C-alpha cells in the first residue's frame, strides 16, 4: 500500500471529498480540468475519445472545456476525472513514462480486456470499466 498522499486545498486527506457539494465542485473543477486535459495529451487521445471518457459531452462543450474551463464540473465528471488521474498516476508508478503514456492504447492480453486496448474497454464500459481498470492497476502496484 502506498503511503504517499496528495493534499487538496480545503479537503482533508483522510476523508473523501463530497463531490455532490457545489462548493467542492467549484473548488476542485479548475485543477481537475487541467489534469484531464494534460492526460488527454499524454495519452494522445482523440477528442472523440476524451469526450466519451467524460460521459459523452458534445463537441461544443469539449471545445469550451479546452478553451474556457467551466467554473464547475458536476459530480459524475469529477468522478470520471478522478479515476483517470488515478489510472495515470499508477501507470507512471508501474512503468516508464513512455510506456505509461502508451499503455491505454496498447492491445492487452489481460482477460478483462479480451485482447482490446484498455481505452476501448473504458469507452465501451463507461464508469464501471474505468473503476475496474483503476482497481487492476492498484492491485498491480500493490503486488497483488
């Protein structure tokens, strides 16, 4: 188990953030948006795939997100971004930066992915699939 923690401003490290709170959403959204956009660049995601990972937002909404970040992401989008940040972080713990950035787009022999890429798995399975990928990588990190 990793002992490294990240402290978010105004959020105690030992409590889950209340993502249903509008105040918490407003506080976390700017950093979450920046992190998400950096991940999409590192993973070389097509806009279509990035939009789908956020729950299927429109082209216009995604363009606005990239150029004029919203004041607040809703609970669903913050949850999705949180999972992607966790996946990104664990990949960078497990692998070199080059492999970590490519991993989501590489065919994977793990039975969970059935030979497809982790990105395809997450795009098809939505939030539950993103959670399963995060759990898989956390288990690998912890030596399970």
